[in-house]
C-alpha cells in the first residue's frame, strides 16, 4: 500500500524527534552539582542598579562571586569565629591584670568573728570608712591542658582558613559554570534564530516552487511544520537564556534589576598544561585546601584529646595584688600579696573519663573524614582527567559534524531547488544542522568546564582557572 502524504509527514517528524532525543542523550554531563538550597547559589546584592547595561566578562563574574557570594561570605565568617575561639584560648595563657578602687563605710559585729566579749563591751565597731585601691595580677605558670587547647584552636583556625580557600575555589567554579551556561544558552538562541530564518526561507521557497508547479502542496506543509517547530525552539531557547542570566546575576551579587551584557561567544579553550596523573595527584595532595583542612582538623582533634587527658596533671598559677588601703585616701598604706598555687584533681566523678571518650570519638571521626577526603581527591582527579579527554574528543567530533551538516544542507537545498528532491531531505538536513550546532555548543561548554574542574581538582587557584577559561 502506498503511504499517504499524512503518514509520510508523520514519519519524517517522528524521525527528526528521534534523532534529537538520541543526540541529546549523548551529551556529557559536566559541571558542579549543588543542591538548590546551597549558599553557593546565592549572593548578596551590592550597589545600586544603573540605567545602562554593564558588561560582565568571565573574569568580572569570578571576582564578583569571590567578593559577594553567600557561600564565600559564610566561610569568611567561620574563619572569624575560629579566630575568636583561638584568642579566647590564648587569653588563658596570658597575664590577667585588673584594677579596682573602692571606698566603703562599714560596721562589724565582733562576736560574729569569734571575739569573746566581756559584759558591757560593745559588740559593734564603727561605723568607719575604708578606702582600697589595688591592682590584681593572675598568671598561669603551667597548665598543660590549656596549652593543648590553645594549640588545637590554632589548628582549627588553620583548617577554617583552608576551608575558606576551598569555598573560594568552589564559588569560582560555580560562577564560571553559570557564565559558560549563559554563553551556551545565548549561542543556542542564535542558532535557533538562524535556523528559524532558514526555515522561513525554505517555506517561502516551497511556496514559490508550488506556484510554479514544480513541487506538490505537501512539501509546503512540511516546510510550514518545520517553521512552526523552529519558532517554538527560539522561544524555549530564549527562556532558558533568561533564566541562566538571572541565576548568574544572583550568584555574583549584581544589584537587583541590573541589566548586563556578556561576552559575544563561548571562549575557545586553551589547552590544559601537560600533566601526568601522578603529578596531578601530588599537586592535589599538596595544594587542595579542602584536603589540607581535614589534616588540620585531625591534628586539632588529637590535641583536644591530649588536653582532656592533661587535666589530670597539676596546674601551677601565681596570683598577686598591690595597692593602698586605709581609713582615708590620705592615710592609706601600701600593701601587697603574692600567692603561688598548685591545683590537681583528685576525684571528679568520672568527668575527665567522659570527656576523653567524647574526644576519642571526635578523633576517630576526623580521621575517617580525612581518609575519605584523600580518596575523594584521588577520584576527583581521575574523573577530571576522563572528562577532559572525553570532552576534547567530543569537541573535535562536534566541530567536524557541524561542518559536514552545513555542507549537507547546502547540497540538499540545491537539489530541492532543482526539483530532484523533496523537502523531506531538506528538513532532515536542516535538523542535522540544528543538532550539530547544539552538539558543538555543548561540547565547547563541556570542554571548558572540564578544564576548570581539573584545575580545581589539582588545587589550582582562581587566577589559573580564569586564565584557562578566558583564553588569555
């Protein structure tokens, strides 16, 4: 049975949709994965919006994110809190100096202080004035537990600083990823608009050929279906572009409502420096701040455990005061007192044992986290190498496919204009061009992000990542 025109049209449409789904499924998934509630997807708007759009380069986006992203600001606050804890612990080892000055009017009951009084002797003395001005000094001479607590807080502060660096590295990657996503979305909008113009030209050409009696009316219907599909594609692509731009503006802390422009096109990625897997792992274990932070947390937990156990040791302190005391300021006499004290726990009801058990559990947890982080670094580097190699091959393939698809469309249009082919072939060739352009955009975006991920996995800083992505 000969297929009806409707069946042929439905088959062509189904084939094009199948090709599109197949090509879309082959795209590599590259980029940081964060939950929607992550602070790294938020930002603190800074400044007032201007009436004219501002240009934001990829370097500007990274620098603004490093300054105004919510995740970075929270990490900075954690450093401040760690520094505060260290200063409090350090104060326990430093001299404590205070001064007081007082003047009071008093009466005393001698019997209350154990003085036997003869009958008729007054029990109360006073009222009289007492003036006392004094400087108090307290100094810990030896307290091993306090010393270990101070050292533990120093390592916690170092860990917080490493975590701050790690937060900056992550937000740099997030900002770069969103910037490249916006550029990729803009490129898809341009491609969709170009395909819409081609579809419009093909539809006009089909109408002219039908009026000349060269083709049938079915070819005009096919061209009109394709035109309608491309209009829908432009609308969807533009919607995705606007959402990508809004997400980028939020992450980098642009003023609310500020219009901005981006680079004209996706950057051509610079090649990543030659590096073997062994060299990359050595660099990662030496430079990655998140891994260094776990090492510092382990050391801090070890010192905290030592601090708890050291509470069983004696602590030596010196207390002294010097001042003047008398009935009046003019008659006050200088006095002083120096006291050396040794404090040693004898029985605490199991308090130190309980603290030691908790400190040991914390230490085991920190060591497990450090071992897991070491494995994470290894797998991050391995996967980054795989992604870079795969996206590089995908980019080369997509570049060649785009060239071939363009040649195919040109030849098919010429055959259609000559009346030796139907526009089914033209529509399929046009769909192939659309898919090839989309694959090229995704491949270029993926290759750039794969480089950024590899740079972060080996511990490169924001400057290196910006240089790789900006093509400078």
